[in-house]
């Protein structure tokens, strides 16, 4: 195995996709996201833990109804079972990456838009990157 060793800040800032799975290990998964101005992930609840890191832009995280402004450099941990959403409140794309533990999406999946993501009922199928 080689693992994942790359400049995540550069990859995240250059990403234009709503969601792109970069690497899937047995117990966690690395995903980059870009939210257009006024776009949101959409309220959701997972049976897993999730970590977010904002690399560029401004927005708001909603954790069980509590709204908190976020910007570059912010980290967010969402415990399993918590209702959450991230909303881009700025005028430029909100660039972030997230770690799912355990993996949530099919390895290598790319969703160009939020509509693409909602239309694709994919889930982690047990296959890892390597």
C-alpha cells in the first residue's frame, strides 16, 4: 500500500467539483468539496463521525440547529447521529475537505453538482483505493 501523501490544501483550493472522493481506506475516507455561493450540502445525519476543514471561503455550519459562522482555517467535527449542514454564505466558492470514519461514499466517485450527488444513490461498497 502507498497511502495518500499529497498537498491537501492545494488539491482542495483547485477543486471545482461539488464532491470528489480522493482516497478510501478501510476505516476512513478523504473527500474534497466545493460549494457555490448560497449552495449547501443539505441537512443530513450519518451513522459515522465526520471531520471538515475549510480551506477557502466563508459559510455557516449548522449542528443540531445551532448556526456558527465558518471561514478558512476552521475545523468541524460532527459526531455520528448529529444533524448537520454546511452553507456557503459568501460570494466565492467554499472549498473544504472532509474525512468520513468509516467511509461513506464509493471510492473514486465524483459528483459535479449537488443535483448529481442527490440523483446518485451511491454508498460505500467496501472497495478501498488500494
